[in-house]
C-alpha cells in the first residue's frame, strides 16, 4: 500500500509512542513499590520522545513528494480527538468509580506511584486511540 | 430517498488531457488522498475547495458537483 506523508507520520507516532511510553510504563508497573517516580525521568522521556518524533518526521518529509496537510486531514484530526476525549473520560470515570466503590482493583490507585502510572497509561491510551482513529479515517477514504 | 452529493471530478480530469490526481491536488492545494476520497464520494470538500476544482476545469460548480 502506498502511504501518504500524513499516514506515515501517524504510523511512526504509534510505533514511537508504544516503544517509548510502553517500555516506561512496563518498567514502572513492574517495580511499582520499589521504584519511586522521578519527575526528571519523565521529563527526559518526553524530551527524548519529542526529539525522536521531529527526526522521524523530518526524514519522512524529505522522502515524501508532498507533505502538506489539508482540510480533510484537519477534519480527521478533530474527529479523532473526539474519540480520544471519550476514551480519556471513560478511563477517568473508571478510576473514580473504582475508588468510590472501594473495589479490589482500586488498591492499585492507593499509592502515588500506582495512581501516577495508571493515569499516564490512560493518557497514552487516549493518544494512541487518536492516532489509530486518524489512520483509520485516512485509509478509509482511499 | 436520501439525496447525496456526487461529482464528476474523474471524468473532468480525463476530459482535460488526463490530468493526474497529484497535479490536480497540487493545483488546488490539497493532498492526492483528498482527491481520491472526493472521486470515490467518500469526502465532500469545503465550498472553497469545490470552487477551486471548478475553476481549475473552467466549468460552473454544478458541472462538478451534483446533489441528487
């Protein structure tokens, strides 16, 4: 399949997000009680992620014939943000109800680390849903 | 019966010296994927893009887009 610049950047963003934040969350959840959350660590990860994204997008821009974003791309982006918003809202409400009902699952949110990694996971999931929805809508038009 | 917007972009391209989707996209300022989606009736463009397409082919808007 012949992917456009926008589709390639979306695929790259999905892969990069999964690798960077996936590994960070995996290590975080694995060592939930023994590894305190460091602000500097997260900041370094975000900076590294942004730099990596810029490099990948620049490389893709060089090899693509056209790298413009038009009205359809913007419309797809807005539609996808809606899915992302719903996903994030649903997960936040999920946490609230778990805490309210004091379910066994709510114990994961009892520690600052548990709550931090869970919320970060939900934010990353919402972001991934936005990327996947954009890719789906972009490919659907073909 | 529900009315839909269809278009003659593909026919107009072929009748205008077989201009490619890429060339048309560049002339209008959209991506080739948008032209593909328009031709397949999977995307209805904004009025601005619709007018630009009509202007590019030198025909009135109703010759490009049909609402029926």
